[in-house]
């Protein structure tokens, strides 16, 4: 027999179950946003920018794209996914957690992320069309 006091309790349990399922669904979707980040090792020349070097730069090993980004940036994730899908050699400096990334961000007077350096182009934000055009002009696509 159901008493009056059991009905509010059932509503609370049902509400808790619904919220739990919704949280699990959201967390399940977030795993699709996780991308393996490729970070640059050491000093990498940014196209179009002079970097003070004590020895010659090995341009052969330099990436096609240098990105200044941040771990929380959804446009950075979209750029990384685009580079991976199109087999573009890139590296990323996190401007918040990398000393080199923070220094480069300051040197280029960064305002927002990502900042992409492709050939002679400096691109603020990520637009697949703009990045594709810049990669094509640089002979990379």
C-alpha cells in the first residue's frame, strides 16, 4: 500500500535518476572532443617571423603549421581535428601552460586563440575555408 509520504520520495528518486542519466550522456559526448595534442619541442620558427637563433634553424623538420592555442579552446580542437584529417604536419604551443607558447603569444601581441601561422599567413580563430585556402597557397594541400 502506498502512503502519501512515499510519493514525494519517488519523485525525488526519479528526478535524481533522470539527472544522472543526462550527466552520463553529456560526459559520453565530451569524450568525442578529446584530441591528442601535438606539442612542439623546443624553438620552432614561425613562418614570417624572425627568431633570434644562435645556430642555423633546421627548416626541414619544421612543421607546416604552428598554432598558439589553449587547452580549453573549442576552435583549437576543431583546428587540430582538421589538421589530423588532412595529414597536416603541425604543432601547438599552449599559451597558458608552455613558457615558449606564452612568450610567442606575447611577441605576436596575441588576442584570443587559436592563432595559426601557415606560410605567410597569420590567422586568428579557425575557419576551415580560410585555413584550406592558406594551406593551398602554401602548397600544403
